[in-house]
C-alpha cells in the first residue's frame, strides 16, 4: 500500500508542481526574458524558453514523436509499480518521478505544441530545463543507485555442467 501511495503521490504532486511553475513563468516572463537574473545572478536563473525538440533542445520539431514514448514511459512505470508492490520505496519513488516527468512534458507538447523550460544554470551554460526534466533526471540517479547497490542473487555452480 505504501508503494502505491508513494508512486501516486509523487506522480500527481510533481505533475501539478511542474504545470503550476510552467504556467506561472509563462504568465510572468516574456519569451527569452528572465527575472533580472534571479534567484542567483550569473549562476542559476529563471528564464523562459520554449522547446519543440527533445532533451536539451536537440532535434527541434521532433518533439511530437515523444508523445508515444512519454505515454509508454508513464504507463510502464505505473504498471511496474503496481505489479511489484514489494519493491523498495526508492524504486517506487523513481517510477513516480519518471511518470510525472513524462506526463508533465507531454501535457505541454499536446496543449501548447512545445515544452516550457525555465531553469538555467547560467554559470555552466547548461541547457534550460524544467521540473519535469528534473523529475526524470532525479529518477534516473535513484534507479542507478538502487539497482547498482542492491544485493544481487548469486548463481551457484551447476554440478552437472562443471
């Protein structure tokens, strides 16, 4: 039960947060504009850009092809989470974040025809991203840590073949 609550809670909460932040930024800043370099001028800033491509602005115009992938990611994450309730809460958290990130950007692609990005690490000129992108990135890190450090079942030698 906890695993389902973790998945659903993160999924709904992060989609709502992502969409609220995107709506706020679209309303408050003109495209290409920023909050005068805030919150941390020259290092980390909020700026408004639109992305019709995929991750990091690659393949402009190809974002429409992400819709089936986003749907598959969200459905797959939800299916796995609900079918494997005994897995760790970390895994269910990662799955909820993946689904939220995929759906958050899918909503933009379907509703607006592009993804709203606003978070920019200016100090390293990192591509502008959003909450949904952050969800997927954090989920990936969690999955690497969880699967990389989880105990593996060791196969014993088969006496018949050896």
